[in-house]
């Protein structure tokens, strides 16, 4: 019997489900690949740039000022497009964020772009 990986909704601080985790891949609401997560709960974009970390809630968080330079990682192979669930559970009650952390999906969604878009991609020239 084949086992299906569970789909975990990732919420914003406002309670909207803006991303989905099918370990280790992150997808947007259209089922397009936007990043991946490491076993240490660090999140990277499809081109390997550090985005933030998976906090409790679950939310994608990032420190306002990153003091230690993070290295880019080689992305895993591109996964197939996912079919997202028709219904999503309501967001759990989440604690307020510290002043030193920001919600990436709410305030910096451009960091998690699809493979065919994004300002940090290599130019074709």
C-alpha cells in the first residue's frame, strides 16, 4: 500500500494559509514549488537562497537583521506540481511575534517565488 505524505498548511500571522509543506518541499496555493525545508527547519527558496525558518504555528519567520551570513544551498530536484486540498483547517491561535522576527509570507512573500520568476534569478544574457 502506497503511503501519501501529509500536507501541512503554513499560515501567516493573520491566519491565512499561504503555503503548504509536503516534506521537504514548500508549495504556494496554486501547487507550484516555492522552496524547501531542511531537517533543522531552515527554509530556502527554489534557487537556494535562505528565506527564514519554520516557527511554531506553523509560520515562516525571519530575523529582522541577520548577523551571520547564511550560505546558499543547492536546491533539490524540482518536484511535480501538487494538487492542493479543497478545504484547509482553520489556523491555530498564534502568539505575537517578537520585535526581532517578521512573518515572511505576510511581509516578504517575494522571497518565496516560483522557479520561473523572482528577482534573484540569473539573467539569461
